[in-house]
């Protein structure tokens, strides 16, 4: 175990896993017509603050077909830490920190059991480590049909979103933490190898799909779907018509961003669109005003929770206020 103030043993971790395994995996598996397993995996990927959990809970999981999927992570898992009672009275950011190693190890154990037994899986990733690409492209998931949703956001938007999210958590008493800009930039640096791996994974099993969304200030607050592609034939990804958030059919010709792979188009392409969304400047006056307001409104909340905020947060907020002063 990595050193923490609240250590636990491998045996205690296994005991927690065994306590949840029977109910967590009490779901049917998908079976193909020939009687063999036909496992599926739903993935939402984006840096911290991009709205992955919201998209899962309020959009994707409300559509039919996901009732027998196993969630690799649930917030209440953190309270299963063998020493949780010892720090349960601490503030939410410290509780989050104390449970971070535990949650990684428990979710890794859940993931190993899920894929080795061919259960359907729900996964979120904040692009934390390039090693994740090896998992995606590895043999463990080689027979999984992928359903991938990528969310691209401007860097300032996601950073301000994580600050607001942390203050909301402090007020509500839910477990969360402040995310610094360096962590977000690391995820952006990791994105290319991970997104390339997603493309390759989507080309292994027919029926796999991959979609790209943009989320940001103003009219993009609720997300906009930009493109969708499907594996109609192994080793290929073909753009297809999709219905947008307003119920309008978006043709392939209308999709400015496209994820397309074939023998003639062998180069991964989703990252180019993803990074373009992240690096685009905030230009609309309404969006700049919203960014300014997000930073300004965080100041009084910072004073209320001054004991729990990162040391550099005041400087960060003022830099955003100056940057987006209209």
C-alpha cells in the first residue's frame, strides 16, 4: 500500500470487494446468438470538470439498454474505506484525499472482475494516466463492443467548473476536491494516446460507436454533439447521421468534425478535433462575461471556506477576473 495516514491491508481491501460483489454483479450478461458472451462497455471521457458524470446520469443512463451494466465507480464506495470512521468528521476535501488510493484500488479490483467475467461495464475517465491506453487496447477488452463519448472543453471552462464543483461539495458535504490547472494540463497531455486507443478499440468489434461533444460557456453549457461514427466493418469507423439535442437530424455532410477510419484513412483523427476544442479562445462577449462572473462569484465562497482552499486559489481567481474583464 502507498503510505497514507489511514492505511489498510490487502486483506481489508479484498473484504470490502467481497462484501459488494454479490449485489453489484447480480445482473444478466449479454449473450450473442451463438451462445457466446457479447460484452459491452460504455465510456465517457474528458478532463476534470467536463461534465462526464452529469452526462452519464442525466442523459446516457436514462436511455434504454443500460440496465445490466456494472458501474466501476460510485461515490458511496469512498465510505467503504476500512478507516473511514477515523476521518469521517473531517471536511469533504480531506475525506476525498484520504480515500483516493483506496478508490483506485477498489475500482481496479471491480474492473478486473467485471471484464474477466464478461459483464457489461460503465466507465468514466478523466484521462489521468497514459497507462489507461494500454488497458483500452489490451486483450482484456478485445471482445468488448465499445460505446465511447468524448467531451471536449476549453481549458478555462473546465478549471472554473472544477472550482465551482468543489465549493458546491463543501456546502453540501459531499466528497470532492479542488483540481489545479496542472492536473488538467496533464490530462490534456495524456489525451492523444488515450483517444487513439479508443479509436482502435472501437474498430475491433462491429457495432462499436464513438461520438464527440463540445461543452463550454453560454449555449454550450448543456453540451453539443458534434459527430458520431460506427464500426460497420472491423478495422473501420464510418460517420453516420445522428439526432442532436433539439431533435434535429445532423447529416454526415453537416458534421464539421468527423471521426473516420478505413484502409484509405489509417491515421487516428479524434484527438485533432478534441485539442482544437480545448485550445480555442473564448471570444463571444457573453461567454467572456460568464467566465468573469464564475471567477468573481467564487470569491465570497472562498472566504467562507478559506481553511480548505488551495493556497494559490485567490491568485488564480483574480487572474481569470483580469483576463475576462469586458
